[in-house]
C-alpha cells in the first residue's frame, strides 16, 4: 500500500504523540525533572526538527521575493494591483474581526478566569507561588522572539528597510521583504521592455526553482513533523495542566468555531466553493502549520497547495499568501483577545465596555505585526495589557506558557487556512476558475 504525503505526515504526528507521551511518562519524575536519557532524546528531536524548520525557512525569502515580483509584474498595470490589494486587505481585516468577536464572546460567556463570579483562587495561588519564575519566562520570551515589536505605531516604520539587502537576509523582516518585492514588481511594469523581459525571466526562473526546492524539502516532512511534535509532547506531556483546562478549552473551542464554521461559510457564500474541497486541498499545509507552529515556515507549503491543489493562479497566490503570512493572523488575534480578558479576570481587573472595545482594536492591530514564529503572540499580549494598565499581568502570562504550545499549533493552522481561503475568494472575485469540488 502506497501512502500519500499527507497520510505520512499524519501518521508521523500520531507516532510522535505516542513516543513523546512515553518519554514524558517514563522519564520525568514527580518534580518535573527529566532523566538524562529523556534529555538526550529531546535533544535529538530538537536537532532533527530544527533541520527541517531551517530547510523550510531557507526557501522563504527567494520564494516570497520571486512570487510577489512575478505576480505584480504580470498584472501589466498598477490598476490591477490596487484592485487586488484593496480586496486582500478588506478580506484580512474582515476575517480577523470575526475571529476577535468570536473570542470576545466566548471569554465573556464562559469566564475561564473566574469561579463562582470571583477570580479563580487556585489560579491566583499558583501565580503567587511562582510569580518570579513566570515573570522571568515572559521576559525571556519577549526578549528573544519579538523585542523589535515594542509598539503598535512601529509596525509601518518597520516595513521600510534602511538597507534593501537587510530585508533579503532576515526571515523575521517579512513586512520589509514584501515592501521591497512590491516596489520591484511595480517597477518592472514601468521599465523598458528589454530590461523588463530579462529581469522578469530571472524572477520567473527563481520562482520555479524555489518551488522545486520546496518539493524536495517536503519529502522530509514526515521526519521533521515527527521530531517537532515528539519534542513538544515529551516536554509538556499529553495531559494539559488541569488548573488551566477551562481556559484551554475556551481558546480551542473558539479557534475551532472560526476554522470549522466561519471560514467554511465565507468560502461557500463569498467564494462559491465547496469548503470540504478547500480542507482537502490544504491538508499538507495544515498539518505542517500545526506541527511547526509557524505560518512563515509553512508559507512555501501553503503556496504550493493553493496553486496545485486549489487551482489558484500564481498571479493571485503570489500576492495574497505572502502578505497573509505576515498580516492575516485570525487565530492569533482571537487568542490575544481571550488571553487579555482572561488575565483581567484572574487579577480581578474589571474591564468596561470601552476597554473591551480597545482590546478588540489592539488585538486587530498587534496581530498584523506579530512575527510568524512560535509564541510570538505573547509579545502582542504584553503590549495590550500594558496599554490597558492591567496590574500583575506578567505573572499570569507566564502561567499561560504551560499550555501555549498546543494552542499555538492550533492557531497557526487557523491562520494558514484563512490565508488559503483568502486566496480562493480573491481569485474567484478576479474571474478565475478554481477547483470547486471534492475529488473522488
């Protein structure tokens, strides 16, 4: 029996759950300390997983640069670019707003930070006993994974690189890379035909080469996915922390509502596409997003899936998807909203209607600037709680790290699926014929 690539990835994830669970159950003592053998195995998982992540990230810059440049240059005029750009931004703002409102409704209805109408004493006791440790963890995360995102106002400032080659040498500067790529693509429309033809041929060749390398990298996906998931499970264990179980379920439930209800409705009514077809088309990308927790690292897989499986043209996908991997963070925005209000509930800080509206606005803005790497949304949460002046928030954020990785995996899958739906909806609005039915 010959397995399909997505089936191999799924089997690798299931095997990783078993292996990681065994390591956690057998090699971690009651104090939470892992044995020497367990640490050795986790190091091996980490090493293999990092190789796979590095291979994916290696393709990001040439793929995004060539795809955006070719996509814009092929439009032939700036009117087509402006039209498609407007549609893309409207779609991203709309779906992110839907996601945030779902999160706002869920967290206010279920109140995971309260018990019998009062701040949960069990959670407060846990925080007070480990406040210094939790605060230190947050400081380390913010410092290592997003220190450059210090204010919402800097999002657009960071978009313009002081050195064009700086934007081409750092995967973390995706906004700058897209800005440079857009300028290059627009510039190709206006230069002389001989120069345009030679430069466009170069970028078309680079795009084809980048996609080919992506196909080679994905041959290793089952091994890489196994290592990434096994490492996560071995360190955290399969059972979630009981004290945060209600919070975990509220976030996961809200994400699944957006993924399984809202996005299919958008596909059905705006794109006139069978949602099951889209889920099937994106199977490899969704599994990769879930295991890597990185929408940026998943971008090469997303682009291949949207073009080859969903039938979206390179012209649309090369513009919509790289932009989406940077600014369209539905799952992240939803998570930020729930996390901030949960923190306020735990510390007994009553948020007025006006303040909750500000949470919605800040979650929408900060989700745009969040880097597509694991746990980067913690930076945005810190920014929001500082703006709201919620006291003792850092320690609560540190506690949330206990269940952050599995939620990060799920919200990354939501982010990637929303990007793919955007590509389909915009392609349909541009008159393209995408693949609309589920294959037999």
